[in-house]
């Protein structure tokens, strides 16, 4: 008994020693707050002006993307040596939330560019690939797209039908990719394709493809329910020649590359969902303080007040999940489970919160000029792309079963 | 040519305004401080002038009077694009003291012209610019809506009834600028944000100067009463005569 106590006590002392540094810190730095404010200013001043029209007519925000790249948002996580802004992931969460409060189409364009394309090349690409492809992406001169999903391979990403056959000095790519965000606007594709089917997912490669290569054709702009201002296409590859030096990592690294990159992508999408929810919540609060029924502002009715209370608390919980995942990534610690939790919880929460925001607005919530119906349509996609909520639960529950958490 | 932009650090315009218990002082707890909106436009235009290589502007300096709490505001100015910041370390008590502190610094420096926002978003006194020009014996040009250069000579434009007037001055001018001086305040880019800390922020001891005003009391406006829906015109007449005593 005494021995047990001693082991417990000395372990506790050790923990204490390692906990001396201020590990828990809820204070943002001045720089992080400035980035948050810059994103807020741009969103509230510029994005708000044409967000309804771009949603309705499904117009890609070319001008805004140019302005935001000048401000540094397109390559904000890339190191300055590769022409990025060198920001931390906490700043990224704050910026994504502010932009997505107003326009989550902008959010997804920036998220795909930063978390999937830039991060993928910066973390796993060769020096030549970084010089050639990463720098213009980080400067925001071009945007990127990540081509993983296929008509028959979404959540089951191992069933890749697109092939990249090794022809000696180049790969020959054939197949169809689906639901590609930035499909038309992007200049740089990262394509996940099967090189050796016998090796299963160890025969998959990730290759960088110039979108203007011969043999690439696009399907029509998908007529989506939400995030209509981002351009989503299917992409067909017919005998597309890609130089061998465009392969990221060793032969067969593609599946691992995709999974690792998507871990970071979840933080971007979770923060986007967070922005959608907090944008809808802020509109609901404003409306509830103005709109009167039965002689008083509706915020004074408990039915509405309790909805707002739940929304505020859920958003705060989701924000901490997003920031925790971002913090782990910044610390160089494993963040795959944290980012899965953040994405699943925040996306599901965003769906609930936006639905309630429409309910609080009543009939006004159902028409476009009050914004909340758009946010509700946008929220739905966050539960689906970059790993559905169900896939996140598989990731989390496997970690529980393996004793990882 | 160096330009000086005078910066006031003011509560964010959406702040909830409260006063201390004895109502003699503004309660700044929980307040987020920002660049005074008029000063932000002044800074934006100053940076635009510098970025246009056809102009003789080589450096933009910002200055504020305040405690260390104003440093984030100054660093925001550096992030937006100012080259150097100066903080005079004293709590500003009134416009005269603020202008005196600014004048003490400026008289030992050389600037092409000095820009002040027309007023600050907190006390709205609209006094510092004029006082500063007077204390330094500089030319004060008020309500300036734009500035351009004719070779090395700055030309200032003012809105006047039915038109605009353009003027140039002999000697150094203190511009007191309106909204419209720049179209929208410049949003700092990330490079700017990350390099702000590496730019000089000079701390200067306050000179001896007195304040002339003592704030005695603040009164908050009465809360708006709820709207009453009336059933008939008779009721309206009765309320106007008996309650409001207007008829």
C-alpha cells in the first residue's frame, strides 16, 4: 500500500515539475488579435456587399480572392522562406472564423489552399516542388485543389479508380475525380491516384498536376445547395502526362499523404463551421433584440432566450475544440484525434445552431436577405466534406478502442 | 520628406460606455482600444503618399500620448505601414496637455507636414490639431479632404460650399483631416503584422505640461422608453396634452 502511494506520489511530483511552465493560456497574442481583426474588417466591410448575389448566381469571388491574397490569407500558414505569411494555426482558426461568419465559400477556398495544398507540399514535397509550386500558391498568385474523391470513392478513399501508371520517365493519369473545390479556378492540382493496384493503398501516389495539362477536362460547375460561390467540378483525366518529379514523397506514399494532410484540413473546416455558426448566432441575437412580439423584444421570451443560451455555449465549446487542435499542431504534437473531434462536433453544432437561427428569425429567416438561410445551407456541407461526421466518429472511436485516448 | 500622423487610442466604437462609481471618470475596464477612426484614415493616406514613388514622402512616423496600454494601437499603426512610432509616456488629461506634449516633441524634429484627425472618437473635442499649430506657430489647415503633390510642394484640398479649394502654405502645416481623406482605412497585411515588432517604437519621457480642464461629472443619457401603441387619436391628444404637456 505504502509502495503504491509512493509510486503515485513521485509520479505526481514529476507531473508537477513538467507543469511548471504556463501551459494553459487563453490569452491571444497581439499579432493573433490583429489577424482576427483584419479578417473581420475585410469580411464585414467587403464580403458582405455581394455575398448574397454571389451565392444566388454561383459566382466565384475572383476579386476577393485577389484582395485576400494581397493581405496574406491564401498562404498564411506557409513559412516566409516560401513566400507565405508564416502564421500559426491559432491565427488560422481566428481568421477562418471571421471570414466564414460572412462568407463560408471564401472560407473553403482559403482552407483548401492552406491546409491541403500548401501544407501538403510544404510538409512532404521536395525542395524543387516547393520552389516551383508552393511559392506561387503561398503568394496567392494561383490557387490549388486537392483531388481525392471519386464517383465511387468518397469516405472509402482506398478504392481509388484513377490511375497514374509509371511509364518510366512520366506518369500517365486516367480517371475521374469528383466534388473538386477550386476545380476550375485552381492552377495546381494535387491528384491522388493508384499506381500499383496489387499493393492496395500502398500502391497509391500523390502527384502535382498542372491544371492546364493536355487531357484534363472539367465537368460543369456543380449546382450546389450551399457554398455556391466556390467552384466545384468533376475533373476528367485522359492520358495526362505528368513528370515523375511531381510525385510527392516516396513511391506508394500517396494514401498516407492524403490521410495526414486531411488531419490538418479538418482544423480549417472545423473553423469554417465555427464561423458559420457564430455568424448565424450573432444575427439571431441582433434580431432577437429588435423584433418584438406580445409587447416585448423576443429575447425576453424564455423560448428564444434559452435557444440563444444553448447556441452561445455550444459555439464556445466548439471554439475550444478548434483552438485545442490548432494549438497541438503548433506545438508539433499529434493532433489527428483532436482535429477529428473539432470537425465532427463543430460541423454538427453549426447545423443545429444555424437551424435555430432561422427559427428565431421566423419567416424572415426563410428569405435570402436575412443571411441565416444561406448559413444554414452552407453548414450542411461542413458535415459532409473533408471526412463526413460519421468518418470522424470512426477516427475517434478507433482511437478509443486502440487505447490512444 | 517625413510625415507625422498624430494617433489617439480610443475605445472601439461598439464598446459599452460606463463610468466609475462617482461618475467622474470613464471606466475603461474590458474596453478594446483601437486607432481613432479619423487618425486611421490620416495614416492610410500618409502611407499611400509614401507608397507612390512620384511623391517626395520617404517616412511616415506616428505619435501618441499615453501609457503602455496604447502600445498595441501603435503597433497596429506599424503593421498598417508606418515606419516608426513614438509614445510620450503620460496619461493624456485634456486637449491642451496633449497638444503641449506633441509640440515639445515636434519642435526638435523635421516634418514636411503633420496630420491630425479632426477629432477623437471618445471625447470629440476637436481641439488638439488647432492647439498644436498655435503652440508651434505652424499653419493650421482645417477640414482637409485630400492632399496631393505638385513636385515637392504639397497641395491641400478643402471642401467648401459648392466646390473645393486648393491651397499650399508657407512653412509647416498641421492638417486637420475629415472623413474622405482616404476612402477606407487600410487593413494591415500579414507581412506588416509580423514585422510590426521589429520596427522602432521610441519611448519619450513626458515634458512638464499642465492640464487646464478637470472633468467633474459624466451623465449617461436617459434610457429610451418603450414605444407605446395607441388605440385612438383621442388617446394621442390626451397624452400629448396631459403627459407630454406639448399641446
